[in-house]
């Protein structure tokens, strides 16, 4: 399992094939100057925080905790606003409370936030009305406007992405520790969701049980006034480690351990399109101490997965690797079991998580990209079925979502249809669950976790 590792430095990735990193910056010297400037900026997160996340993920890998990872498909400069950050944070807290009840275990909360700007695209160009231009690749690379000027990569955007990430993190830290995340607040928001939801009868039992538990704790003198775990939360950040020049610039040596940490986020993941074992993204990720996610899609073979684990986690350390399955509804049973079986057979310590978003994107008849709620739910259910059948802990979920009332994914209790998509379709990239849909998924998943827990206890 462990094998000799070649020399690594933050820049050794530059000698490897690098997919989905722009090569058309008009002034490479200007890009290099920006990356050099970023390397002198303060870290966005600290090594000790990333180590804490690894400890929490180790508990997930052992079946003692559950991972909730969610946030925007791609953050944007235009929609940067404290209220939107707050609303996404709030929905994640609400989801976590429901899941904590259902799983009866701690929920590790990780946002796709404070750095999720760049996106790999399926095509390097897009054509509209006969005009072909480079694709929009995320606000830290180019602009969304369909003009030749807007689509030129601009290194100054990296500086703006850093600034907005820092501001986002500052606000999240205040929300997490300043009283906003008080469990009483979060439960009150969930009660409002349940009372206003067309499917409320399915969720009342969970909400009522949580109310009873809080009342009991208060009667025993355990309240948020005296207990930090009830008034504060741990919250971690993550993004796809796509633009490696930025990630390299944010990589620092931890003074307490002498090891490298990517301080742009607590966790980064490698996408399904960039997980080549000999590629630049895997080469960069193998040398940093952060937890690493690997997107696992239908084209991933068990042998390749073992090679990736050998490279990225040669010591087989718990909490280092999150395997994020993204197959699509109807394809999980064909692709996931053999991966889980191989991981189990070799005793690999990993977290299994489900991304039910990326394999379920369709184009509506009116031209909008969307994702059916029922397909998302179906993939989550299939993921849990496979993990249980193979004796693995279904350790987490990974959603693209927002705290806003958008109309981008069809279905759910709101019964959003294709004709509704145009009313509030605000995404800069892929369709996201809105706040109500995200909470509905969390409550449904919580009920499934509760039933499964009861069945295991009775066995």
C-alpha cells in the first residue's frame, strides 16, 4: 500500500499534464506577478483547522459521524452579498440539525464556499447565435458576459477572489461563534420550514422529537447559555482545487509541523475530469496535508482508484480521503459496488460520500439546464443501499445548493416545473437546489437514517 514517494514541492505539478487550467492568459508575466503577490498574502485558513477537519473525517470513516458538504456550484463576484452568505450558512445549519437527529451522531459541516470560483467545463468554447467564444470558466478566470473581451482570462480576478474569500470567511466565523448558530435559533427556523411545507406531515415527527429533546435538556439545565456546543458550531470550507497556480500561491509550511498546507481552504477536492494519476492536480494534492476529496464517476476503474489512493494516501491514514460518488440516478448500482468492494478488500480508510448533482443534469425543452429533484433523491437512496449492502458506512452527502429561493432544479414539494425555470434562474454555472429543496432532502434523508438506525438496533 505505502510506496516510495518522489520529491514534491508546491510547484512540481507544473511538470505534469494540466487539464482544465487556462493556457490563454494574454500576459503570462502578469499572471506570474499576481501569483507571486498572492504568495505573500495571509492564509485564509490555518493548518490546525485542517488537522481538526481530518480528525472529524476520521470519525466519519469509522462510522461515528456524518459529513454534510454543500454550497454554490460556482461563487460569483456579482452576487457577493452578506445576506446570501448568511442564508446559505443558515440552510446548512438547518440541514445539519435534521441529519444529526436522524443519524444520532455528529454532523461535520463543510461548505462549498469562500473559494469555489473556478469550474472545469465540458467544452472549451460555447456558441450562441452562430458566434463562438471561449467558455466561461468561473469568476476567478474570466467573466460570464458573452463578449470577446469578457472571456479573456484576467489574472487580477485571482486577487478579487482572494479578497471575497477572506470576507466570506470572516463573516462565517462570526456567524459560527457569535450566537447566530445557536441551536435554539436553528430549530426555530426548521419549525418554520415544517409549518410552511406542503409535505409537512412527513417532517413534523422529526421536528417534534427535536423539540422534546431540547425541552428535556433545558429542564436539566443544559442550555446554550452554558454549553458552547449548543451555541457555536464548527464549520469548514472547501472548493475544487482546480486553478493550481492559485493553490500553489496559497500553500504554506506549517510552523508547528514543518508540513505543507493549502491555506485557501480546509479541504480541496479533485474533479472527475482532473483525477488522472499522472496529472498535475493529483501531483499537487499529494504533497499537502489537507483532507482531499476525489470525485468518483462512471469511468473510474477500481485499479485506477487504488493507484490514486496509493499516491494521495500512501500511509492509509483515516480522515485524509473523501471519495465522492457522482454517477447519476440509475447508474449507481452498475458502478459503485465494485469500487466499494475493492476499497473494503484492501482495507482502505476512506469516507464515502454521495454527490447526487453532477450525474443528473439535463437540458429542459426550453433550453435551461436543470436537475430533477426525484433523480437527486433517487441517487442518494441508491448510494445508501449500495453502501449498506457492501458493509460500508454511507458517510456523507455533497450538494450544490443555495439559501436563496431560486428556480433551477425541478420538482420537490414546491413542484417547480420546466416552465418555472426562467422566473428565478440565477446560477452562473449549474442548477442548484433552493433552500426549500435542500431542507426537504435533509429531512427525507434524516428519516431514512432514523429508520436504518432503528433496524440496526433491532437486529
